[in-house]
C-alpha cells in the first residue's frame, strides 16, 4: 500500500519546481546541490530534486516508506498557507468523519493508555521532538511536525469517575498541506514517535 502512495508522491514532487515548493512549505532550497532542506519532527532532512531521495546527517536510520511519502506530499502539496493558531479535530477535516473512529483507535487511544497516568512523560517526549507545552487539559503539547503543520496532543488523567482520555488536533491550516488520508497516517506517526521516545 505505502509503496504505491510513495511512488505517487515522488512523481508529484518531481513535477514541481523545487524553489517554489521550498518557498510555499517554509523549507530551504539549495540550487547548487538541487536539494530541499526541510524540518521534520525537529530535525533537518535533505530531499534531492527531482529524485526525491531523503536523508539526514542527524539521523542515520532510514525513514519508513510512509514517512518519506509524508515529506514528499507535504512539499508537493504546500500552498504557503500560514499557521492559523486554531485547532481542529480529525473529524473536522474534509471527510474526516468517515474514518474518525479508526483514527481514534489507532492514534488517540494509545496516547491515553501511555500517558494517562504519567502526563509529565508526554511533555518530556515533546521536548525531544522539538515541541513545547501548552495550557490545555491536564497536559498538552504542540509537535511542529513540519514548519507549517503543527499537531497538538492533549491528555486528561483518570479520576474517580472517568478513565484517562486523550485527543489529537491539527492546526486548521493542515488540509492546505496534506490530504485527510495523509493526516491519518501522520497522526499515527506522531503517536508512534512520542511513544518511542518514552520507551528509550
């Protein structure tokens, strides 16, 4: 599945002007090396144009195919829309209601399971990924996945009446950079990366 998505993203990336993509996405284009330098989870990745190969001097581990596809999609679909400062749930994305329940099962509920009894660990994980704390719920963080695409995670700890719960929301500009299907994948990646930091 992801191989077809990746190839489609790579073709779309190759067809667009690298300088324009860099400008619209908040990345930097090095014309001498034909490479776009894009921030992703707080680290800089180099994306060659038109090949679409992705590497980072700061991360020797090769990215999974679905994450490579996300980077290429973000660059090729960028519109230059600024961050809105307003948060929307997955269900509020275009056609997001169609897959909201599986999104919650895959991306949101594991966050409640992991951080519901130790919200301070969420803040630590966010800092590792280049994020910061915000004042919502019992613990909340912003993860700047890309320069113009932010995700926030909110945790409410358990009490005598209710179990721990969580939510994941996107800056309202997110649909200007990734499709609803791609944001589903991105949400799962955010959860996986946050949990992996805690497990280190």
